[in-house]
C-alpha cells in the first residue's frame, strides 16, 4: 500500500501539509530541488524523506499532491501516466477543509501572523491540525479542527469551505492575476460565501461592503461600532497594550509582544475567532502575551551593537507597517532597509507606492527584483525603483556585508518575499565571526 508523495515538498504550504499528514500517522515522502530551503528543517525533524526530482520517485500506489508551481513537472506527468490519484495542493486542502471543522484565515496582509496566533491559542486547550504559510504544520489524529492560512492567489482559497472564515483586509495585490481591486473584492466575497461564520475587520470599508447578508458575522477593529474593539493603545520597549471591549463592555487589558497598528488588528482577529471556541478569555490573553512569531515575521536577531530583522513584507502597505512597528519599538534608532522587490508585475504596478513606503527608512539598499517562474521577460529593474527613493543604492554582491557592519547605529531590516533571507543569514554568520559583535538575545 502506498502513501502520499508531494511534488515540491519544500514549498511553504506543501511542507506544512506534509507535517500534518505525518502527524496523523500517514506515510509521506516528497521531492524537490536539492538547494537548501528553511522548510526542510521541520521535514527532517519528522524523518520525512526529501528526494531529488526524478520521475522514478512516482509509484503506481502513491497518492500525489502537486505544488502549484509544478503542474507541468515531469513527475506530475508520470503520475498521470500511471493513473495515480492526483490533487493540486489547494484541491487536497479543500478536501480536508470539508472533513474538519476549519478556521481559515485570509486577507491581503497579516494572514501568517494571525494564523499563528490562532494556532497557538487553540493548541493550548485542544488538539488541532494546522497549515501555516511559513512552513509551520502539524496535527493530531484526535482533532476535528483545522487551522488554515487561506491564500487568495489565483483564487485558490475558493477550494476551502471553512466553518469560520477570518478576513483581515482587502487590498490590491497579485497584479499578475487580479485585474483590479474589484476583482480582488469579488474573490473574497465568494470565499466568505462558503463559510458559516465570518470574523472580519470592521474598519476596512471595502471588506465591509463584501460581507454577505445571510451569514453570522463578528467584527473587530478600533472603531467602537465593532463587536470586538481596542481602545487606549500604548506600548513600551517590549509590549503593546490596549483595553479590550466586547459588545461595548470592557474585558480587561491585552498585552502583545509586537508593535504597530497591524499587530493590534491581527491580535483582535485572533481574539474574536478563538473566543468562539474558547470560553476562558484569560487563557486567550495569556497566550497572546507569550506569542512567538513565525519565521520571517519581524524575526529579530539582537547583537550588542546592532539589531537585525528579517521580515516577509513585500507589498507597500506591509513595508509601511513593518517600518512603523520598528519605529514604535525602537523610536531612537535609525532604520536601514535591504529590500528585494518580488516579481516584475508587482514592482511595476506599485512602483511609486514602493518608493513612498521605503522612503520612510533612513537608508535603503535594494537587491535586484526576484522574478516569478511565471515571468519570462525582464520588464523593469531595481534601478527603476532606486531613482525614486532618496539615499538609495542597488547592491547585488557581498559588499553589503562590510557596508552593513559599519552601520552601528542602524536597525537593519532584510525585507522581501524572495530569497533575501539567505542574505540575512549570510550577514548574521558574518557578524558572528566578527570579534566586535556578540549576540545577546
């Protein structure tokens, strides 16, 4: 009897799914490129085989799940030729969502952090299954719940049928697929129509317009008209604090080890969603106060002379939110951003918005644009963005190692959705080997 074979197993969603299947006692293997990717660490911890791509990996008894980027791959063709049972990633996860009580977290921004919050809260009181877009995944054969990050790209989340849909916001992104903001709105509206309960950001005007009239809804935000809202927001060097109100009634203070208004919204979404399943509000508060963020979500490395942050922000609004959070936590520090634009289409569509967002930093360096496998022609370069930003340079070699190490008074943010994190890792190793630097946290 065969098990599951995942084509492109190192993908963020695919690796998470492999971990979930493994934890439920299912035999899992997969294939991918031999190049290292951080998601393989969790796979190896579970002893899940990672094979180099080869058609011979496919066995007639395998159930095949193919990553969305590999639908034309020779392994996929071999699976079809052998008559294997075959699913795309979102088709298989959609099947899971129908068989489990699913909490699906969506939105143009903040999905991963909100999903991680909800996962950490729920797993403190019950066994759960979870799939998160930064390579986190796991499960329990004893659980009837699935916590799922639901990606809107190419309308993939329309394969999901959640009991609870959490929607953070609606914004224009993925310009290689969506025609305009109304096309994005239409996709989210269809997604919400497939849910039983909708937990949504009531401060997002476009999102409010998209809410179906025939669903049970719970709103959250800063405005006092929301079911769950935050008031009296403040922060110190370690936490953000706010007063939580539910239906206009004060329900104590919330403390989160994060910064920026987007973090307040993400935590409110997590509170509103988990409170449907967890009666003990104090348990929710406690878990939020001890929240541990996911990979590349404001991930900090602190040395005696420098603070280094790795962050996934790749949309202008996300960049603004990350810089806002840095300024809130470290108000007297200068900010250096090393940004790698992600895809030609996104860079072209938001060129001026990227320039405005990045100009909030004190110093900006750019890497060349990380292109998508779907993009076959270079239509813009990082230099086209650099000329719109004050005090900006393009660096594509290792000179950044020496340059950044001299920026003693700066917080250095490695930012983007491509492979910028490998340059962050390289810089951290460089710093560790520098006798003038010592990691302190």
